[in-house]
C-alpha cells in the first residue's frame, strides 16, 4: 500500500541514496531490474527456496533501498516535524486567544 503519485520519486531516490551510502554501483534502470528479478521466478520457486531465488535481489536492491530510506526518511521526518510542530503551536495559541476573547465577552 502506498501513494502511487510518490512512488516514482521515492523508490529511485531511496535506491540511489542507499547505493551511494553503501558505496556500490547502482543499476541504470533499477525498476527494470526489479521486474526482471521478480518475473524470473514462479511463486512456487520463491516459496520453495526464498533465499536462493531472492537473495541476490535482496542484497542488490532491497538493502540499498532500506539504507537510503532510513536516511531520507529521517531527514524528511525532522523537517516535517519542525514545520508541523510550529504550525500546531501557532494554531493552539490562536485558538486559545479566540476562546479567551469569547469568555471575556460573555462575562463582560
């Protein structure tokens, strides 16, 4: 599950950043590499010996994506947390002032 509008950006970004961090050369078209790898084996072959069939794929594609995703996700999380925390703090402050003014009008 995910957002199909962001997949074309997030998948290559995590892969290429992960390859750069691990110091391995990245495939020119890693999406085709994923399609070739997953299309090469039947479901029964994968279930019978998952490490033999998917092991190279996991090491060459999924590991760089995992490492790249950790870095990119951490950076995006820090930025979004800071921005959203500031927006929520401002919203709460404005709401407090509005409610205080309403209470003052009722009493006054």
